[in-house]
């Protein structure tokens, strides 16, 4: 039986996946990583766009993504 995961949790997992992949594969473009994360975590286009904005404009408080 499959478990239903809230969309916000999938988005957090996708962000963690992208951050990990940026360290492991620095040659991969952010666009490719967003596509992979979108497919892997079944993100909506709006979720993917939000992640893209977040990655382009990191938080101003100094915390890293």
C-alpha cells in the first residue's frame, strides 16, 4: 500500500535532492536538476517554478539552500 505524502514535503525533498546533486554533480545545470527533481518527486509546474526562483534568489538571511 502506498503512502500519501503532502505536496509541501515533496517540495522540501526535491530541494534537498537538488542541493545534494549540485554538490555531487557540479557540471549539471540547474534546469536539468529541476527537471529531474520534478519527475522524481512528481512536482507541479508551480512547485518547479517556485524552486527555480528560490535557487536563483537565495534567502537574504545568509542561510544556504
